[in-house]
């Protein structure tokens, strides 16, 4: 592993911390803000380790998060953003095609686009969960250790968030 890849792995660990913490927020804007920061770090991580599909998809995730943070504004409130970002994710998958492996992060980003486009933390957690196993496989193959940690902990963090905030109180 060269110096650039080592720095990239360190940035992936920072992204891991931000991503896991995001699901412990109980406000949609805070979840999306932490995801925005994680996307920025992961885009850098993936670029530095040569995982270009992941890098471009996380760059799209960064732009998506910016729009979704402002969902209370008229310009960002349209559900057409969900369609737009989903189509851009599909286009990135086609552009960076590396075989069937590319379908995993592409599908995961489309799922999270829908999840973060819904202004309900409970639904965000529920729809975000299935994307973690998809990213996990991609991260194992691409050797993104921050990504592997993130998806393992994301699954646990989402479940904890669901238990803390989403289950019915008796």
C-alpha cells in the first residue's frame, strides 16, 4: 500500500465515524448533514484507493445531501430530485462499469437517495438499512477498510436508532 492509499484509508476511517453517528440523530437535517460530511470523506477515500465508481457515487451523494438539507425550501422540495439523483446514479454506474460489482453501490445509492429524500427519520433509517450489505460487498472487494467498518457499524447503528426512536412506546 503506498502513501496515497494509506491516507485514503485514514480518510475512510473519518468517514466511518461520521456515517455511523448520522443514524443516531433524531432530526432529518442532522442525519443528512452527517451523511454529507461522510460522502465528502468517502469520495476522497475511494478516489485515493482507485475505486472510481464509489468516488463518483459519493460525489453525487454529496450534492444530493446539499439539496436534501434544504428540503424545506421551495427549490429543493420537489420529489423530482429523487428521480434526478437516481438517474444520475444509474448514469455513473454505466459510465464506470466494472461488471456486476458496479450494480451494488449504484443500487445502494439509489436506495439511500429515496431514503434521504423522505423527511421522516424513521423511514430514512428503514430504507437506508438494505444499502449497507450492498456497500459492504463493494468495500470488501475494493479494500476500503473504512467502508467495511462503516457498513458493519451502520447496520448496527440503524438498528439501535430504530430501537431508540422508531419502536412503539408501551
